[in-house]
């Protein structure tokens, strides 16, 4: 019987902090097992060995912020059977999408002494705005459990189980008392997608939205509640404008609260 | 190779096993090095620009996103800078807890670099994963050590990448004695594993190569430095961190569009494990000192290839230090200090696994950030890396080109460069050709 070919896995990075691909190396207990089941064909953070495409599964970290990267992601797509975006940069433009709300020329002049050398786009945009994406893993960073779930699902040819409900569901499951109801602490949990395991409330901190908007988030209602708790409108704008600022629901919510 | 055969170039378009995206270009003309460029094509993300107008309390979480490999370093430097601006000082158990969190990051980052990124160079593998096929037990030891670092960060900070529990003034939540206690057993194993790591890496073959570096690191009156101390060097520097910008500047060099950090009036310098170790050997624990000596290290090490041994010594120190904190942990009544916004300037400088990370902020009376400056370790080391390449290549021109290219690549990996960090400030880009 022929030995089935191991699927080829590739990891590509665009504008990002490297944290989401590090999540793969942080799966210390599973890393060698995963490496046994797939051929790691292109993963520069971990290996010099680079095999040419096509790849069966490509993980893409980071957002598109340069014309060169806008071209490169099209090449990556063309050699990838399944393209999975990992993390807030790839799925929503990341923290660097704050430029989308400002003047990028002025940003460049602030940071760089010789602005004319800087080659950058006006915006930071998610991968799906440039090419077809087969699966998105949210989070800043992604959840290791969701990353392994997605890898396992692809290896076994099944649909991954990635819930789109809010952090509140995970909080209830974890048995954490509601910070907002019990303690009056502003929390983005009701409008944020689950996946982190409701981490912040367990550390007595309001959710700050790493996983981006949940399905059908009622941001207007949450905004009213936050204001009743004494949060100013500028602080509400900042709260919706962090790592998933360019995700449509959070973008609309931040704009709606602008003075 | 040019038709005359006299000019050739070594090029590594994409450096592997470094954090972030960069390349290396060395040009040889008539048997001499004529150009060296550590190229960074990681796109800029403009943190210093969009931090303006954010609340002081947001800086630790936002700047953590500069680097997924050393988020704790960003959180620590940001928190210390803000506390400096607000006129408060975190002491006692909260200070200890920060140190514990930092130990976790050092253990994780050093184990990652030693086992998965750096050791493959010495043993002749493409990656740690390839190495595992022949050395499964070794790689598993490295992964378990790395995991214990991550467990520390997860327990104290909530998660290993971009921890959630750190805030200006302390933590959102502090662990109980019962929560920390089980870590002690893991840390005792980690300490032994780190000691074995020192012995293992000491046996590697190191090229005969040294540089007369100016080492720059923090120095604290009692401890091996992490969060606090004065900035010192082996060539006469001894300043408070608030004096950083008076003594260092970033300068433009003709051969690239990069600005490189230099010490004013002195030139390039080195930060990171070699510098910390060389300036603070006497602050290591007796066991770490003994392990270093047995590994053949002097109290000062100038061979960058031996940084893998020094990193292992530091991992050993971090395991011992973490164990000390876990065993004596006495949680404070409150997880954080009360803070009142005020106008002012604050400086923070802490020892990221790769070296000093400097933050400076100016706040307005409402506590909103008006100016931000962040200088990460890799941008400070960049000029030194290039200098080492200038000196390293000439004596090795007899090597075949692929071999020499690999050696140059290895030289760069000695510094564990974190290009994702560096880019956003390196003020360096390539012309878009």
C-alpha cells in the first residue's frame, strides 16, 4: 500500500509581531507530533529548509501595509490549496490599522527622519480584503487550542469547531462572576468573539476585545451601558479602536462614539 | 559572480530562524569586503505615532504588540516609564512578581533560541525540528524547559503571548500562594535542565572570533538586572536611565537607509546576554557562576558564537531566581498602586532577553500620551552585527560560497535578532526596488 503523502504546511508573515506563528512553536507538547504529520515546507521563523509550493495548507500571519505585500499575498494564494489567516493582524488589520483613522504621511514624519524612503500604503488591511481566505482564526494572539483544532480538522478533512458566540458564554462556563454586573467594570465581553477562554475577566479585568467582534454584536447597547458606568465617549472610541479597530463592527462602533 | 571573477556577493534574501523578516547582503571586491547590509524589509507599523492620544494605562498592552517574542519586556519598560512619569514606584511583592514574570520570558525566549533556533547551526541541521529526528531527547528537554517559562508567564500574566494581567502600577490580579506553589517542582526540574543545557552547549565548536565590544547593560546594586538599575558599560558609561538620550543617538550611515544607534563619542555598542553577563557576572547566583566557569567561560565573554552558552547560563539563573520568588511568595493585599494622572515625562529601561529596551513618554495633565519614543535592543545591536560581519568575512574567503554564506547567517543568529521589534523604530527601510 502506498504511503500517503504528508500534507505540506507553509507559514507566511506580513506586518505583525510574530506572536501568532510563535503560538505554533509554543505548542511544546504537540509540536513534534504535528511536525511528524505534516511536511513543514516553509516556516522561516523555525527553519532554513524551504520547499517550493504548492502547499496544502498555508498559515498567514500579519496584515497588508505595502504595495509589495499586496502583490506577495496574491503569489502566496496562488500556491496554496487552503489559506488560513491567523490572528488579529491577518483577520482585521491589527493594531497597525490605527493608521486607517489618521494621516499616514503625518505618522511617517513622526517616526522616520527620512520619510521619502518609506514605502507604505495609507491603510493596513486584512488578508481577506486582498485574496480569498478559506478559514480565519481570530485573536491577538490566536488561541493555541484553536490553532491545533484547525490543523487537526484540515488533516482529518472535517470542519473545524470555531464558535462565533461572545466571551460572555465562556465566562459563564468558567464560572467567573460578571465583572460588569457585579463590579461595574467596563467589559467588551458581550460584543467580543470567544476563543481566549474568557481570560481577562478571570484576572478581574474587563475584556479588551482581542478576538474582535462576535456574531451580531450590539455595540450601541454596550456603549450606553459603558457610559452609564462613567466611561467617556473618547475612552469608548479608544476601547473599540485597538487590535481589531478595522473589523467592520468595531470600526462602526468607534466612529459612532466619536465626539 | 562578475565576469572578471573579482567581485562576488553573498546574499541571504530571507534570514531564517530569526524573529521577523530580514536579509543579509555582503559584497566582496578584489578579495575584500566592500559592503555589508543587514537588510530589514519588515514593514513599519508606526507605534510611536499612534500611541499619541492614548491613555497612559494603555501603553503596556499596545506596546506588547510590537513583539510576540518578548511582550513582557515591552510591558515592563512601558509600565516603569509611566510610573516614573506619575511619580510612583512599585516595590515589595509586586516588584517580585514582575521579576517572576520576566524570569518566565527569559526562560521561554532563551530556551527557544538555544534549542530551536541556534543549536541547529552548531549541529548542522536546518531547524530544531530536523534536529529532533536525531536528537529527540535533547529537543524534548528544550521544549519542556521552554514550556516551563511559558507556564510561569501563563500563571502570572494569564497567557504567554501578550499577557493580560500587567498594568501600570502592578497587576490586575496577583496569584495566591497555593497557585504558585506547584511551580516549584517544575522549576527545580528546569534548573537541572538548564544546568545540563550549559554543559551541552559548552561542548559545541566555536569559531575563533572575538570583538572588543562596548557592552551596555543595566546594573543593579544587588541583583542580576531585569527591571531596574543604572546603565553602565565596560568603557566608562555609568548613567541614570533618564539620561539615555543624552548619551545615545541614532545616526544615518552612507551604505544603507538605516539609522544605527551609537553611544555619542564612542560608536557602536552591544546589548543582550553577552553584555549583561560581562557587566554583571558577580550578580549571578553561585551555581550559575560555577556552571559558567565549568563551561570554560571567563567572567567576560567576547566571542559572539559563545552567546549560546551565556544564554544557557542566564536561563539557569532565571530558573533559580524564579524558584526563589515562588518559594518566598507572600501576596500583597492589593494587586496594584492607585494612580493619579499628571503632566510629566517618564523613562523606562529594562532588560529584554535580547538586551536593553528603552521607553520614554510625555504625558499631559489628563494622562494622555503626547510623545512616545521606543528603542528596542535589536536596533541598538544592528551596527555591531554589521561591524562583526566586516571583520568575520575576510579571514574566511577560502570557504566555498554556500559555506561562507551559512557562516555569515550564523553570525547574525548569534545576536538572536528580533527584527519585528527593530523595524518599527529602526528608521530603516530599503529603497523599494
